[in-house]
C-alpha cells in the first residue's frame, strides 16, 4: 500500500548514514567530491550538479507528489523558469492563467517580449477562451489552482484532458495547497511546481522551488538543464527544506482548521463585505475544490467595508497578524493585495481580476485560533469605535 504524505515526509532520507548511524541526515556542504582514481568520479562530482542532501529532499518531494523525479531549485521562480527553459523553444506557446502569480506573469511576459517563447494569458475557467488558446497548439499549459488572492479554482483533470488532446504538456503550480491537500499528477498533470518557500518549508526562512515530473525521462531533462543553467538549490537550503517538510502534514492540517474557524468568525462580521474561501458553498469553485482537493487550505481573503483610513487602522490594530507578503509559514500573515502582492498590476488590470483596494489576504498560521480570532475582534472593535 502506498504510504501517506505524513509518513513519507517523516521517513524520507532517514537512517541513511552508514558511517555514524545518524538518524537525521547531515548537511553536505562540500562543493566538490574527490575522484576515486583517474577518470573515476563517484556518484557526485560537483555540488551544482548533485548534492546528497539535495538528492534526499528531491526524493521526498517526488514521492510526496507521486512523481518519477524532482529538481530542487534556488526559488519558486527559478523552478518555473527551469520548466520553460527545458521544454519551450522560440516560437512555442505557453498558456498561463490570466490571474497567475505576479512573478510568473512578469517572467512569461518579459521572456515572450525577448522572443524566448510566446505566452497567452487566459481565464482557464472560460471553456471557449481556453479552447481558443489551445487551438494555437501550445507546448505547455500552466495551471494555478487555487489562485492568488481570490482562491479561484479550476478543474485540473478537465483542463489536462483538453491540453493533452491538443498535444500540450501540463504543469500545475501547487504552492497554495501542497501535496497533502492536492496531488495534480494523479489528476493528469505532467509536472508539479512549488514555491517551496511557502508551505513545504513552512518556517519563512528558506527561498526555494521545485519541479516534479511524472515521467523519468522528463525528470532527467529537467535535472540536466538545472545543472546547465545553474539554478539548483544550495546544500543548507536543501537541509532546511527537508527538515521543514517533516512537519508539513500536521502544520497544514492545523492551519486549515484555524482558517475554517477564522472564516466562521468573519462570515458574521459586519465590516466584512466579501469573503473568499473555497469551503464556502457560494464560492465559485466550491464543487470542484470538494472533488479535487483533500481540504480547502489555509489561505483566505476578504474585503473590508471602508476606505484607506479604516484599512490602515485595522492593520495597525492587529497584533498577531504580521503585515507581510509570502504565505505558508507557521506564523499568520496578512497582506493588502493592491499595495503589496499585486502592486505591479495596473489598477485596471486589478479591477479586471476582481481585486479591489479593500481586499486583504490572510495566510493562517498555527497559533491558537481563539487568540487569532480575539485579535481580529479587537481590531474590528477599534475600527468601529473610530
Ligand atoms: N508560485 C506561486 C503561487 C507563488 O505564490 C510564488 C511566490 O509567492 C511563486 C510561485 C514564486 O516563488 P518564490 O518566491 O519562491 O520564487
């Protein structure tokens, strides 16, 4: 029977040290490895190409997502860049979501402007628009679900089927859920991408990324290109990432529980104009999320009724919600989308994507949920009292 993510996360790479019997693998900092004799390299020769600690975390990630192999890179962005560099040539098309992560948008846009490949941004829940994009016979379709910051959900299995029919490879950015809550390869995707900076590491102290491939040959191509362009992850980051992954399952399940409790509180709060969380029955992607996810996750966003002064006062009044970008760490973060994560978009583009100036996004941590709710309650009280 295949092991469950919580068990894989704990046991991957454990007890492999034959010299000292270390239960926990050490950090292999050496940049180079000696040859046993003339023309006889060992498994590793140079740490950009291969590092024992990076191998371990790559194996853990591949097993967690049910893939044949993984490459760990220096950031989520370098993972996406690696995927595109490996599989796209000048003239090829990538189909990306119209509301994808801003850094991904900037990468595709700038690379297409310099002729590396062509990009079409499309609302993938709009079947007609998606089919029109697929008519260009793209090489790659990137899916991001749930999306940032409105948690829009698209049907991975359906899009993968359509994309495969038109000859495209399919990659899913699974950063918002992690393999504990969603496994895109089992839904028909060819690749999974993560910003490991987020839930996988979980402690906001590493920037890293990964591409996981279902097919062993494609996993090897990714590893070859990762070494070629030099985007592989460092030894220390690999160590920290594997250490973070150990607690992925309990962390995200507790974060999700806390998120649901915060949603239950916010739903009755008069200053909350709109609430976005896929567990809500009126969320546009609720039914798909129920089917394709193992849980609704720990990200939520809401519109605060009020102007900039109210938003400033509300954010200043919070004590347990740190005003910061990023997500997925053990500490709760709140961000003002228009001035932070999505500041790079024009106001018109934000309006088109449904992102208002009153939108706040929360990445729920593992603090006691009652304390988090009391902190929100206090901030709402301060704002209401004026
Ligand atoms: N993909 C998603 C969904 C993200 O949210 C992010 C970063 O926020 C990235 C990719 C890029 O990852 P990194 O910041 O590790 O480069």
